[in-house]
C-alpha cells in the first residue's frame, strides 16, 4: 500500500463522513446503492462511517459523472482509458467518466460488451484515494491502478486493509475478513476481533 | 450512461466501441531505444500523465529516447513486469488496460514497487536444472 505525499488523511474529529451525488446526474436508487456498498467495504475495516446526504455542496465527498474536460485539469478520454479519478483528503472530489459503459446491476463478467466496466469495482478503488491511499503494486489489491473491463473486483485485500488501518486504525468489529460488506446490524451482533493495525 | 441490468441486454442493442483509448500503443511492439516511430510522443504523454516522465516545457518528440526508456523501466517495476526498458508485449498489454486516472508517481516520488527497497520487492527465484 502507499499514501499520497505528506500522508494526508481526514482529521481525527472527522470520522463520520457524508457523501452526495451531483444532482444533474440524476442517479437511480440502484446506482446510488452501488456507492453505498462500496463505502461500506471501507467502513467495515475502519472507524469511519459514510452517510448519504442530499446536500451536494455541504457533503464531505462529492460524486459526479463528467465527460471530457470538466474543469479540474484532468480531462476524461472517452470509452476506457482513464475511468475515474479522486482527490486526496480532505478534498472529497470523486469524478467518474460519463462516457464509460458503466454496469451497476447485473453480472458484468458475462456481458457481451467488451467495454463494460463494473461501477462498484471502480468506486471501491476511488474511495481508497478519497481516504488517503495511493496506488499499490499488489495486483490483488483494490488499489492496483488498472482493472480489466468486464471484471468485478470489490473485495479489499490484506494490503488495502493494512494500508487504511495505518491511517485510521481498525474497526473494533472487524473480524479479519473483508469479502463482504458488513451491515450495521452485522456489526452490532459480531463477536468482534482485534484490529489489524 | 449506465447499462441497466447488463445480463438482459441483447448484444445487438449494445453500443459499438470502435477504438478504445490507448489501443494505438499496441503498434509499438518491439520498438526500442534509438528508434523513431510515429505516435511515440503520445506514449510519452501517457507516461507524463501518470508521473513517469517529469513535466517538460517542450513538446515531446517521436524518438525512443533515454527518458522514455527510463519511464518504461520504472513502469515495469511498478507493475511487476520484467524491467527491461523495452516495449514488449507484456508491457503493452498492461499499458492499454483501463485504469484509474490518478498518477502512480506524484512529485517525482513513488511508493509503489519502484520506490521501495529491492529486498522488499524482489520476488524472483532462481532455479537450476539438474
């Protein structure tokens, strides 16, 4: 795992983060649910929480789909190429390329469209950046920079968990398995486990 | 911009993607130091975008120069490829994959493989046949 230069992170008093979607994108509930699941994967292994809000301007994390040059100096390039980017803490800006063939529901791995990209896989990766992780050379990790189209990769690897827990510490209820997102109910009923960092 | 329930869409209704970004890089297979090849400047821009070549005030040329060879070698190291500095097939396959737009190297420093001690990143085993 790696960090951005200077190891930026969300400050100690800012562990309950809010996120909102660019209203102009008009995402459906199914599409918003993809991001909720992605946030939950990181919440399961850290003390951080993520809550959706309707106030885009006030949200800590702002999620938007954009095409081409969208004003931050990092223009998107159409189908495939760069899929998304996110800024280091505490910026909270999370941009996705609107021109991709995003798959939010259904099995991306069986798609006959060669350029289909799994939204949740990319969301989990970019949230890692929003929290302070850089790219990793560990191919199995979420923070590896590339992802093949028609691939789903959403489970945090040991490398990801170790990295994020260096920044924020562990979730007292984390039991060492990051294969599925933990719900709040699961957290309450978990028998717990030692934080890994 | 979303494909609703991808599994249920007939192939005939799916959008046709003619040439994804970076596919042209595949034409550089076997290109080596000292060579000049149309479009190599675009590959240099790719490497600059992701932090492998420092910002330069002048435009890039289509020459396979030392800066490009160094960038390729660092990239290969970061992506667990043989660090040859050559545009071999394995490297090109990795280069054209879709990816995150965040750079791998920020301000000239990297914490990926190429920025770590060799002892931490070396995973090669040497075998001798008997």
